[in-house]
């Protein structure tokens, strides 16, 4: 069966891109990366794409006078590569309503919190400041509002009393690397539909039996 063609959009180090590259290296995985795009010419993630032999392109938003022109170029690159699903992986530009509509239900993002809590930047510092005991990560379909849209996969990560944002980020990142390939696999194997702005997953997964309690008593 044909594998779903992905684009992965990055701005930085690209560890989630790496997780997707590794998943796609398995010929049984139902997706392949057709294109990596970075809006930053010096993003370390570009080297990961090159090392894996995946086509990579820089589209520098600063080279365009208006966001619309940047996004038109991005859109053309995605269409040229016959991309079917766009995965934002640490892509630090807010996409316009035009772009989000054009790729509606074919555009997903990973965010390092349990959405809808802790949208935006400095997530882990805000989590620690708020004193919550459990955080995590979310893969969701993208809508025009920031860090908003139907939720596909989440993982929970316990917050330790003495956590700092760097240590917490590292543990959440491990969870991200498991969630993103899972989310793509679910979509690529046809198990996902969106019903009334909620994701329905059919036939593929059992509900996890465990409950995470922090602190354990
Ligand atoms: C990840 O933690 C991702 O969740 C976050 O940026 C990091 C990218 O890391 N994304 C956001 O905060 C988007 N709102 P990576 O470049 O190593 O994949």
C-alpha cells in the first residue's frame, strides 16, 4: 500500500523530526517523509534530514515582505512534493487562518503540555509555577487559534517537587518522541476521523489500563 507522504516543518534542533525519521525507516510504517522545511537556515534539524537522505528546503520567512507571501511559497513547496500530511515539529511561526484552512485536517502539531492547559511558550516554567503534579504533551490537528484544535494523542508526565524547566522538558520530550510517530501512524492507517471537532480513533487502540497518580502514596 502507498505510504502517506509527510512534510515535517521545523525551526530548530529537530528531535521530533528525528523520531519521525526513525519511525519511517521501518518499511512497515504507513508513512514516509517527502519533505522537511525549515524557516531557519541554521536549524540543526536540517542536518538530521540530510543525514537520513530526506529532501530538505529552507524557506526563510525573513526573505518575504508579508506572511502571505511566505506561506504561499510554503504551500507551493508542499504541493510540489505531493505532501498529504503536514507535521509541525518545533516550527516556531504562527500560521495564518488562510494556511490553516488550506491544510485543514491535514496539518498537525506537537505541543509540550496537556492541552488545552499551558498554551504558548515557556510551557515548563509555567507548569512548575502553577504547581501542577502532572503535565505531558499533545499531538493535535491545527486550527487558526494558537495551540488549538482536535486532540489526537496525549501522554502524561509526572512533575517532581524539585523539577526545573530543563529537566522537566527532557522528560516531556521523551514522551513527545513516542507520541508523534504514534499519531502519524494512526492517521496514515486510516484510524482517525474528526467528528464535531473531536477526534475519534477506531479499531486500533485499547484504552490504557493504568492511572498515573503523583505523588504515589
Ligand atoms: C518540542 O518540545 C515541541 O513540543 C515544542 O518545541 C520543541 C521542539 O523540539 N513545540 C512548541 O512549543 C510549539 N508550540 P525539537 O525541535 O527537538 O523537536
